[in-house]
C-alpha cells in the first residue's frame, strides 16, 4: 500500500503543473460550455479525495491528538477557507491563467503570508504527523513546494485567450 499511497498523494501535482504551464489546452478541452475553473475544481476535489483515502490507508489514530494538533490544524484550515472566501472558485482555481479577469486581493492573509493557501495546507499536514507516517506528509509538502516554485514563474504570454 505504501507506493500506491505515495502515488495518490503526489497525483494532483502533475495535473496542476500541466494546467499552469499549458492553460489553453485545458480551456480548449473544457470547451465553450464549461467553466475551466469549475471543471478544474471538480477534478481537484476528486484528486484530494484520493489523497485523503491514501493517507487514511497508512494512518494510525489515537485520541486525544497531541497538543500541537489543534492550533496547527485550525490555523491551516482558517488560511485555506480565507483564501477561498477572498478569491472564490475562479481565483483559487487558476482563473487568471484561463483568461479570466481576477481582481487583485490585498486583505489578510494576502500581503502578510506568501502563498497563504499552501502555508495553510502545510500547517494542516504537519498537524497530522502523530497519525500519518512522516514520509507521506513530506511527499505531500514537497508537492506544494514544487507548485510554489512553478507558480512563482508566471509567464503572462502563456495564459489562455480571454474568455468571452
């Protein structure tokens, strides 16, 4: 189960890489009748479910969780929810790459924390270290580090044509 769990944990990142680097191919694949951000969100949710199933398959649970669990987990989830509140589905799921006009956001956590959604996700993962073998947490975090690097090199010329 170990190798399969690692593959499931890392599975979303090639998808995100492809969409970031070649957004027009995704827009074309979605066609005119489907919002590429919404379709990306649906695929991402399925991939996230696979990640959670994989993590559950290698986890051992004990109660109560360690003292660090609650502050790390809730801080991480707060950041994730806040990012989604501020950016919405289109902002969270690469709308600017798919040709949408997404307004620039400066409210907290933006402007205070670089890549707040990834920071939130990493905090939530680290919170689970008492239950999940560190190898899987590390692989997942390395996926986020990879995407931070990929997304830091945004080439406006590679964006999809504006949606009409």
